[in-house]
C-alpha cells in the first residue's frame, strides 16, 4: 500500500547536536555548553563546540537533503542564538542564520519543521532561578516563541514547541545525566509542569498571531510492558507508563494529570506549583502530536535495595534474543504499532508526525569507501512497516522524520554512537551518504516500502 501522496518524508536534527560555532555571531552559552565542559559529564570529554559545523556548512547540508529526495526537514532553533541571555530583543545575526536556512530549504522543495526547544536553553536562564524550576520561564519561552513566529512564520510548515520534555526533566533534573545535571525528584516534577505550561503559552501566542500552519509538541513515548504477568510487575508497568507517558499525554489532551500519578506523587510532595488555570492552558488545542519512538520499555517491580522509584527497567543487552542497536536498545517495531494504536484509541486519534525514529550503530567506512549499514536499513524497514500497518488500521500519521540526517553529538554519549543517514568524519567534516540514505531515497521516490 503506497503512502499518501502528500506524506512528509523527512529527516531530523537538533541545534546543539550539529551546529557548532558556539561563540559565533553573538550566540550566548547554553546549558549544554556548560554541562559538556564539566569534567566527567560527557563520554570522552566531548562537547558540541564544533559538532558537524552545520552553522558554516548549512548550504552543503541542504544540498545533501535534496540529493536524498527529502520532502521535509525538522531542525531546532538554538534559543541562545536568538536571545543570548534568554530575554530581550532578538539577536539579528542569529535570526538571519535560520532565515537563510529556511529560504534554502524552500528553494529545494523541502518543507521546514521547526522545533523551538530541543534542550539547549540559555545558561543565563538556568543561572537566574534554576531554568525550568522558575515559573518565569513560561513567559520567557512565549516571548522567544513569538520572535520566531514573526521571523519565520510565513514559511514554516510545522511548529513544535518542545522536544521530549520527559527527557529534559527525568535525565536533566532527576538523574543528573543530562544538563543541567540536577538530582531531585521534586525539581523534576516542577520542571515538567513549567515546561508543559510554557507549551500552552507558546501555542496561545501562536494562535494570537493569526498564523495557520500546524503547531504541536513532540513527546518521546515508550510502550511499557511487565516483565512477568504478576500483580507486582503489572503495577510497576502501570506506574512507569504513568511517569514516562501519561504524565505528559494527559495534560496535553485532557487538561489533567493522571489521577493515579497525582495520588502517588501527592503522597510525597505538595505539588503546589500547579496553579489554577494552568492545566487548561496546557490543553490548548494542538494540530498534531510529534512522536519520537526508539524502543519499548520492559519493567518489573523493584527488589529490596534496588534504587528504583516504582519500577526497575529491564535491560536486554542482547541476552533476550531480541535484536539490539549498538547502544543495547531493543529493536521491536511491533511495539511501535502497539503505541500508535494506543494513541488512536486513548486520545481520540490525534494527527501524528513521527518526528524521530532511528538506530544507533558503530558505523565505519569500509575499504571500498562506503558505509554499509544493513541493520539500520532493517530497522527503518520494520518501523516504517509498523507505520504503514497503523495507517491501514486508521491511525492518522502524516509524516516520518528519520533520526538523523547526520551523525552528530549524542548528548552524554558524545560522538561514539552514530544515528545518521550520513556518516560524518569529524576530523575533516566530510559527509559520506550511508547505504541507508540510498535505501531511504528509494522509499521516498517510491512513496512506500519495497
């Protein structure tokens, strides 16, 4: 079954992971500049100082996208390029970079999908009140969003407010393995709330501008299963799902936090940062849900002495017979289908963009000068098959953005993992299309799987 003729075949990146040029043209420091330069925080001491040097090679990279036949490109704006201190008038040079990029994309027939926050908030806002701990961030983010709507709103095809708020909050504020490196459950919950309210505020600002291109939010969703069919493991799976998925889905679509999770967290925290009217604001109608999917989650009830909040995540590490990426992430496209059908059934069949889906491998250049990645091709084929089947079952999917256009800085993992359709030789910045890029180009040209 071919995909719809207007299906958005794309690839995705994010600003800190590819741009480099962290001191260029008035850009201020982000929390990821600070975090990556803190010894011991990122593998091998890697930073995003240079990354893929996309800031200087953007025209070449757009030509690369065109050679792959991409119809859409998802990228994020670096807030510190626009407002170096997180407030005040726009930095003209920063706006001009994205202005040129969008124009070039359109010249090549590629529709831009813009993410406003892909984690790299200005360090000044972290210093002033603790970043997303501070309720003032709601207004700061809405102001920044309005600047970008005015700058690019006549040409952008899709707007995305935030990328993966669960990752921002759980890894950044609770576990401390992402910026800003905090370890505080209460801080995590407060940050999550302010992120969600700021999403609502940014949507309000967009509607007030009178623009009509679709706007939404991207959530990373993990279909969650018990390791064993026991009451304890099933209860752990319900709570884990509530923590990673429903804590964000329910406010966006229903204007309320899940009752079971409110009861669970309410036993420990006052939750007094939730103010009257907040959740109505979070539930501003959106035009689509961005879904980032990589793998399922299998959990069991924690055993005595295990440092788990309510569930212990079971790591396969290649021992279960399930194929894995080189990061040990399971490849289970059938659970992707489960997730998409659940969204259809539980949240009134929202319009969906698959905003990230990809596979990490330790790619190398072969003696023939090419990069052969058959496992990535198998990953994409399986997951696109799941999308195709979901659509046949009535799920409203409008586009698919492969992660990622380029190998890049993979956050705390540094430059070891490679997700790209394009191999990047970081020493020379040479781009080498992988076999998966040619396969994906053929899928796009065919408008469907072989």
